[in-house]
């Protein structure tokens, strides 16, 4: 799960946004402005974003376009945010696999 | 104050953008609402605004042109915003559109609606499909083309249709090894009969040839009549088992092969995103070759509800060019309806685009005939396989509901909670519909008689506190 460095006619060269820092379960990771939370997590090797309600099985990115609601994480304390369509922001606090307190 | 428009376009992909442009050019007061930070939809997918590219791909270039056309017109753009509901207002004049986004109005009013909600990869259930590392073609293309990351290092691509070829080519371009591309349909020799139709679609031939070149270079085996059977792994996919399938999609025993992979990309053609159309009660028809349950429309793309138009892949699978034409037609029709355009001029325009539209429709027929996911693919699932990812309902539990007497998908939903989770049934309807047909193979049931999920607001999960605030605004 690495950022693409190879370029070709299908995937031309790109200059990413500014490098920022975000926190995932308290651990600092790097991300580029313009990336989604999902991209930042996957690039850091994190693929389990949440556990399913009933059986507590690992779930991660699936549809990637905001319609399946599988990639839900807690962002800055707000639960059930879609990692796939939420852009990263400097200092963002992300929590994975967080149990909902009811 | 809730702003009133003559037209609200929901969705800013190829169809929605063209619809808004056509309407606005003719003087219609138009608003366009989109769920993403940038317009273009999945087809004209853009790089994040903070990314700089030296070169644009041809598709990106076309998308940018369309965007600047849209920007040059007095169209109100509301982006990063979910449309969670559409209500018919008491006076029967307007539609009230419920929005959810940062710094966006909570409601807008519109006299006419154009729904351009696009499509998503038809989800096919197989053991292990909920594991991290199993993603759709849509997800893979966003990660590769827009976000610029490799979703894995060693991949299996499985599904039906040209998208799996596109995904394969992009994966290889990014440096991901692809162990195999499995096309569930046996598209040859049947496909040869469409050679005359294909000859009229040069750009598509060129694009397809590019993708096939990657295959022919010997880098990836392309297997027709094959599908994934199972994804295996603890917390992430580690292995993928593939199987030969018969014409109906049922796996043929004894043909299985296993690969070590850390990525499975699945794309069994596309399903139109019809949630809003269902919510307000547009009549639907079951046409698997056009993507499943699709809205009934007239030649102007108007649904069974007057003033509600549905265009592009969100109405029936036909591709981006078809979507653009449908958007133009609907936008023009709204201009006539709102008194901005003379009906004769509109009719002239319709006659002009007709040949191109017909040619696109012929391609749609080819596509549907060759690449419809077979209903027998439900047999990839075992009794323990989850069909409804949100509520974790298995194939076995669906069969149990049928034994208890359920004969429609609505009854199955009431017994099992399938389709009642966060995704509102988008991820399981196709599987559950086929599961009920399969479970009742001895009875006279059809996909039509089983029906589709009904949809009620909110279409997407939104905070209750937001709903409460929004309600005050309407009062």
C-alpha cells in the first residue's frame, strides 16, 4: 500500500499537496493535502477501519465512493465518518475500530 | 429563507453537468448539488485540487472543458453535500430537497428535478468478500487515478465488463502485479456478432485496444467464464480462489485455482443509483441488462412523475457519452417546461442528437447482452456468506426467511433486517433478490414478483440533531 511513484501515459506524473501530520489512534502519520482519510490510512498500512456491529469482524474500504458505509471511522471525536470521501486536515485525530458509546 | 429554483440537478457527473448547462443556457434558474468536493463524477474524475499534474489524460481534459462551461453560466453549485431526501410540498408545486453538508443550505426548493445519481459496481457476494483488501472497481480507479496510491501489491481482478480491463491496465501501470483477470461471462464467440456496432464506436475501440494490449503483452491471464469463488484471510485478504462458472454463473466444481494475493478488485457491471427516484415514487421496471431496477422514462427522460427527469447511468447503464446526451435532452425539456424555450426549437435539437443517441443506445444493447452479471453467481455464496454487509445477514438466513413464507424482498427485509443498515440496501439488493429466486427455484417466482427495497428518508445516515434543526427551518 504505497503511494504511486511510477508514471506512465495512463497515470501521468503528479505533484502532491503539502505534507501534513495527522494522528491515527494517537500515532502520528504523514499525509498529503488533497488525500482522503482512507488514502492516508492505507498508505500507512492500516486496512481495518472498523469492526462489524454483530460479529466484530474487520472491515475496511470497499466502494471507495461514499455509498457503502463500510469505511466508517471516528474523526475529531465525531463517529461514523466516511474515510473514503473525507479529506485529511492538519492535526486531524482519527480513531479506528471505536465502539459506539450509547 | 429557502431558495426556490426552476430546476435542481442532483449529481454533477457527465449527465448532471450537461443537464445543468443545457437548462441554464436557455435561461432556467438552476442549482446543481453534488456529494463530492469536485464536479465530474466517477467518469470525469479529477485530481484533488491540491495536486498538480504536468499533463491531463484525455478524459480529464474533456471533464475540465465541461466544468469551465458550467462555471461560465449562472448555475448555483452546491458541492460536498449529500441529498438526504426529496419531498413533494403540500401545494403540489415544488419539490423540497433536503441537503446535508458543511456551510450549505439545509433545504432548497425546485419546480423540476433532474436526477443524475450515477451508478456503482454491482456487488456480488462470495465467501470472504467483506475482508479488508476486497474492493470494487470504482474504489480501485479512484485510488489509482485520483488519489495516486497502489491499493495492493498482488491483485486478482474479477467481474464482468470493460471496467475490469481498465482496472487491470491501471494496476499494471502503477506497478501492481495482477495474477489474473476473471470475466464471468463467456463473451466469445457471441461478441463477434456485434462487430458492426463496435465499428461505429472508434474511441471505445481505441480505449479497449489499449487495455487489451496490456493483456496481450502476456502480463495478465484474461479468463472468460471464470469468477472469484472465495477470498481467504484473517484480518486482510491473503488468498483468492477462482473457479470456472457455467453460462448461468454457477461455479463448476473441480475447476478451482488458488492464488496468493493482498488485493481483490470486483466489478460485476454496474447498478443505477435509484434511491431518490424510489423515495418519491417513480415507477420502476426490472431490466437486468440495463442494471436491474430502473426508472420508467419517456423520450424526454421524464419519469412517471411529471417534472422529475432521470438521466445517465443513474437511470440505465449506457456509458458517459450516452449520459451526456440524456442530460442535454432533459435540460432542454425543462427549458420548454418552464417557458424559456420554444417547443419547436427544442424538437429540432432532439432530432439533431437522435442519431448519436441511437448509436449510443445500440452500444448499450451490446453491453447489456455481453456483460450482465449472471443470476447464478449467487451460488458463489454459501449459507454462511454474508449478503447484507451492514446488518450481517447471511444467505442461510435469507433462505430461512423464505421457508417462513417470505415471497417478496420487502418481507425478507422485515424478517431478517437485510437492507436496513447504513447503505440502505444498495450493497445487498442484487444478491438478496437473486437469493430469493434461487431459494424458490421450484416455484413460479421472478425477479419482478420479488420486487425491490422501498426507500424512505433519510437516504444516507445523518445526525438526528441535524434533522431536528433542519425541521425548524421548514416550519
